[in-house]
C-alpha cells in the first residue's frame, strides 16, 4: 500500500489543480489547496475534512503565500510535495502586449512560484526530504507565434526548476518540471488573456495561431484526470525525472525541439568553438 503524502498545491479552483486535489483526497493523501476566493476555501475545507484544508492565497501576494504555507504545516504537520500549479496564459504578439500585462504574466507565472519556494524550502531543507513539482508547459521548451510572453515566463520557470534541482539534490529534495501540451482546462478559455492582433503583418502568424488556440479550447486531447494520476504516481518513484512532457503533442514537440537544436549545433559548432583564445601549446 502506498504511503500517504501531504501536498501543498497552488491554483486548485480549476484544471490540473482541481483534478489533482480530488484524486489525492480519494486516494487518502492529505492536501492543502490554495484558492483566491474565500467561498472556495470554505467549500474545499468542508469537503476535505480531516484530510486537508483550503487556504486563501494569491501567489502574487508574498504575505499570503507565507501564511498559506504555515497554515498547511499547522494543519498537516508537514509538507511532502509542493505543486506550483497556479498560472495563466497571456496571448498576443510580443509587439502588442504592453508592459503592465507582461509584468502581470511574470508576477503570476514566475515570481509566484518563487514566492512559494522561498516560503517552503526552509521546511523541506529541515526535513531533508520533499518533492517540488513545477507545472510549466511544452511552451516552456518550445515557442509558438502569439505565445511569446507566456513562453518566456515558462522558459524562466523551467530554468528555476533545473537550477533548483542541482541545489537541493544533496539535501534529499527532488524537483520535476511537468510540461503539458493541450489539456481540457481553462488555460485557453476563461483563464487566458488575449490581445487583439491589430498589426497586419502579424495576422497570418499570430492572428491565425490565436484563432486556432481559441477554437481548440474544450477539444484538447489531454485529460486532466490522467495528468493527476501521473503526478500521484510520480512522487512515489525513487528516481523521478527532472523533465516530464505529458500529452502526445508535448512528447512530440519536445523531441522535435531538441533534435532541431542538436542539428543546428552541429552546423555551427566549429564557428562557436572558434571564439575562444587559442589553446597554448
């Protein structure tokens, strides 16, 4: 029988967070789940009973993040797994998304997870165990027209996860970046922000891709419940991966990206190597 684990999950109102929290309660794990609305907090706390607690937390508010982590520890006793799930997509051409929106995108998708990590890592380091799961995206490995600002935020989270893994491995703490492709969540729907493509030069690239994303919403092949099961199983592996693309399009996209990167590198390797001072004989 699998040993019960205690989870802290951000962004549980919809999507991956909601599916994961429901599965964990069903399996007998304990959950501290964050929401931005008090009524959602109360509803989850009632549903979880002795198995968990809902906590009010907007990841853009450092004080709320710290308080949420402490509430989770007070209720559960300790935290085994931290899931940086809260996030959204800011979609539009790089030229047409203004600074305010770019800053909001990074505040939620990058600084939000950083706030969670700063608050929880002292606890994990003290216990010399734990698992951090960052929900990034195939868009954290591969770019698309009209998704550049979102791509940038997820590329940043990928780098944070990779570096963190090297820092905390000697302490017994594991890190996994999960990179989903299209799943039937609200990512392309109510959770996303769209900036209209008004520049004619971008309508064939950005404009068409955004139309495709919007028409795809609700029809994506990825099943959030299956993703939740993957995460449940993942934290019970002795040697979990640092990177885990989920969804056929994510696996295909990651393979294409890194195959292309290696091919490009081979073409320019001699040129790149020539930039160093000549080796002394």
